[in-house]
């Protein structure tokens, strides 16, 4: 893992060809597109890059139907169910409150 300083004092870490940025709130690493600090689409990550992120940092959010009602399931990176919420925004908020990176699954 290499560190480099970019304009503005942001520290980025390059991990297996993937650029990560350190969050200001909790110091965790989140993937970002090169050239900006926006989170990147996790669907473009390789298997080794997903493993490098660490299971405890990523939670997947998927729309599901439970007893005929639409809901949003939150799962750990290994597929372990973690929670069920009535709407997407609540699922995203729950993931962020637990200092994890939300990944929407379609």
C-alpha cells in the first residue's frame, strides 16, 4: 500500500490499483474514482479489491419483498442478513450510522 498527498492535503491510498480516500468523519477508507472524491460504483471492483476493503466496512442494500410488502434488506459483505427497513433512505442511514459503506444491489 502506498500513500501520496494530493492538493488540498487529502491522503489517498492505492491498493491493488484501486484508489481509496480517507473519510474525515471516522478515518475509514472508501473507494473513489480517480480525479475526484466521489464514491465509485462497487460493481466495477474486482474480487481481490472487494476482499481488500474488508467485510466489516461494506454493507449491501437490496430491495426485497417480505410477506407481500416491499422492504430493503441490509447484508454484510459475506451475505449475512443484518437488518430490514421499510425504505431505502432508512437503510442507507442505518449503514452510515454504523460507519460502514453502503453498496446498493440491483
